[in-house]
C-alpha cells in the first residue's frame, strides 16, 4: 500500500531533480490520484484529508518573469530568471519553467496566471520610521482615530498656506473637544518631506505655548510642526516625566517654551495620546504597514523609538497581524553595560516578523564634514562622535557609541550625515573593539552600519570601510532633496558624496535602500524613490554627479539582497530561492526593460509575505477570483 511517507519521499526526490520533465510529472500525478482513489477505504473516496494536502503547494504563480536575485555579488548579474514559482508552508518550494512548476499542483493549489508580468523579491528598506509616519498619515492615523478619541485636524498645502490656517484650525478643534481631551494638529510634509524644515520655521511664527494655553486651558494640545512640535502646559504635564533622560540643555526649551523635536513628538504620540491603549496604537501602525505592503515593502529596519511603539509592534506580531517584517534596534534611553551585553547576546533573535538587529546612541551621528565651507555653513555642522578633549566633544555621543561597540552589540539603523562623523565613528569602532579584545574578523562579522549617506562616505574612506566590514544605507530621496543644497554650500564636486551607490558597489561595499520619508502622505511608491538613484535628479530636474548614476540591476540588489544582509536575514529573505520565506511582489511592468522614465511609474499589483497576500490590488484579485487584500487606493 502506498503511504503518505512514500509519496513525500518521492516528492522530495522529484523536487531536487526538478522532476526531470513536466510530461513525466503530469502522468505521475494522475497515477497518484488513481492510486489514492483505490487505496482509500470505502466512504472516503470523494475527499482527501487536509493533512494529505500539505504535500502540495498552496500557490503556483506561472507564465511570468521571475527575477530571483539569487546572485547577490557586486556585478549586474541577477542570477536565475524563471517563468514560475511554487510556494508551500510560507516558503518557496521551487522556481523553474512553467511545466515543472504546474506539475506540482494538487487539489487545493491556487494557480495564478501572471500573464507575462514580472515577479521580484519583496523590497527591503534598512532605515524607516513607520511608527513616526503612521502618526502623520491620512491613511493610518487619519482613518483609525476619530474625534471621539482624539480631536485631530490635518492641514495641507504649502507651509505658508498651512500656517495661515493654523490658528483658526486650533480654535475650531478645541471647540469640539471635551474637557481634558487631547487635541492634535498635524500637517503635510509634502513630497519627500520637502516642507518639513519650512513648517518648523512657519508654525512658531503663528502659534506658541502661551497661545495654546490661552485657547485651550483645559485640553492638552500638540501641534506637529515638521520635524518639531509645539505643545501647551496641559500636554507638558503628561509628557515631561517621560523625557527625564534628556540633557538639561535639551529639556529646558521643552519645559519653558513647549517646543521640541522628535523626542517630544514620539512620547506625546505613542505614549501620552494613546494613554496606554496598545490595541489602538497597533491599529494605527497596522494601517501604515498595510500601505507599505501595497507599494512592495516586505521588510524594514527601524529604531524602537518609544516603549509604546515596540509594545504595539509586539501586539501585532503575537496576533499574527503584522503585515510585513521589521529588524528593530535599541536606542535607549538607558545604556548600562549589563543591558548592552544582554542585548548583544540576543542580537538576531526574535520572530519571523520582529527581531533585534542592533542599537545606536540616542545622541546619533552628526553632520560634520572635512570640507571647507563658509563659516555659517560650518557652524551648522555638528560632531557628535568627536573624541574626548576635542572642542567638538560631546560626552554622550562618544561614550555611548564606545559602550555599545565594546559590549559586543552591533550599531545599526543609526542616522549619520557627514564624512568627518564617519571618521570619528570608525575611530570608536577600532578603539572599543581593541579594548574588548575583538579581532578584525570579529569586527567585520558585526556588520556595523551607518545610514543616510547625505554627505558621506568620501572615496578615501572606502578602504577602511571595507576593512572594518561596515555596511552603508542611503536614502535615494536625498538626490531630490539635498543635492542642490550641497552644490550651493559645499560645491558641485561634493554631490558625488551624496549616496554614492555606484562607487560603493564598484569598490565591493554593500549599500542598502531607505526612503526615510512618509510616503503615505502623498501616495508615494518605492519605485518612485529608487528612480532617483538611476537619474540623480534634484527637485529642479538638474542631474548631479552623473557618473554616480546606478544601474538598475545592482539597484535591485540594493533594495532586496543587500537589504536582507543589512537586516541579518540573508538566509531567509532578499531573493527567491527554495527554502527561503515566500516574500515577493508582482508588478505591472518589467523593471529591467521599461524605459528609464517609466521606472518611477511602476505599480505593485500584489505583495506576498510568508506565503500570504499582504496586498492584492482590485485588478489582480479580480483576475484571479480572489478578494482584494490590504490597503486599496481610493478609486
């Protein structure tokens, strides 16, 4: 009698050999159905137990172009390109020709005709802020939170247009609030955060802590002003106790003027507004992450920006509701050595949706450069990792970074800006690693990283970066946002240092992808973002450092395989290979062959995360007799 064990043995043998030919497998499968019919006892011939169906794929996607990226080296060779892919148990079962994959189908397999469309590995970003973006997103916070919970208003337009409406908006919102109820005003940062700095300048011209106290004596109020925030006295009563870790010079302006930066925003948004309501916060984050899934992101790196944010992510993960995956990093506020050593022992651990990738000091990287510039430009630079006894020295920046590295913990998802800052960062890596007794090989194995690459690294740093095994992460939006400013303040020749992906790849240094911008505010996509690496155009359409334009093949490695390496998950994600997690996207046109001007217009039709559709567009769902899944763009 043929048993399930016999069948599985045969199935594994056939899988390893790709079943020799599709024709053989078609006959083999038909023969198996006949055998099962006769060996199943009377009364059970009509059905097969669910346990028996687990030997078949749940999904077969065929008749497409499956770009596997199973070659992750520094060449433009992407490896295997196939026609079809089979998925079982949340992982990739096999990749190959249509005939071979379709021959694997069983009674419950869902076979999807791709109609010639392209499949790519799920897209990976190594430095994102969904917990931040969700709280200023009309598709996340704006759809989950009602005025019964928190009276909220969202401003749009240019910074001056938003500022002109600000006073009357605050007054109207307060008039609708119950005594003691939070009031929250937040505005649009524009395309790629282009308005963020200007909002921070315009809003304080119109309102202040004293104005908010006068208008809302009985309600805590927060106004999100770009990268900063303005709050009243009632709000300060709730949030100040949570900010006692700040240096006195950083805490004083918040207490006196009700104005602060990201620390103030995060502890108001995630802790005070939510009042411990983890399910509500988790619902907001889930809505934002569903948007990310709809544009093809399947994993991201991020700092754990507040305890409440981490609890909300955990809440989603425990319930199987986390739409995509995250590698998270610890960033304090407390850094005692026993805590750091404990975290170092836990690095890489977690679940398939949440795992620890490292840490970074709350006093993150600075903007200091080795470039000569006008005094007013140099005065704006900051050297947060300057060595002791230097004029730029900050005790927290140097010491915290030193302690993190000496503990054996990896530095990852950290903001940095200038090339001199990277020099000082590498100095600390070498000093702390030497004192800890780490060999050069052990240092390289840590995969210490620095993010953003706004004006770093410079070419002379490449050899040292390779020797230390550093990984780099850069935001493609910086070409749009900052290249013109760099050219004006430092010189056109230094635009070569703005996210220099091509030179890094040519030198054998991995860079990974980031947007670092709230795309859900303006319906942005990842292909729109990455297109700026291909063109290097600024907001005025001018191309800077054309020799640094990245080819689209290696750009695909940046946003898939190299991102997986950054997140310490290259064995599970980043490419479409048998045994890896089934994270993939279906797109509406061929990324590798469409004209360059069309890359930014590519739309994601479906996103699979762990063998389940986190997103299926209305078009894709209708074609395949499925229900739409995840965030759907308004029609």
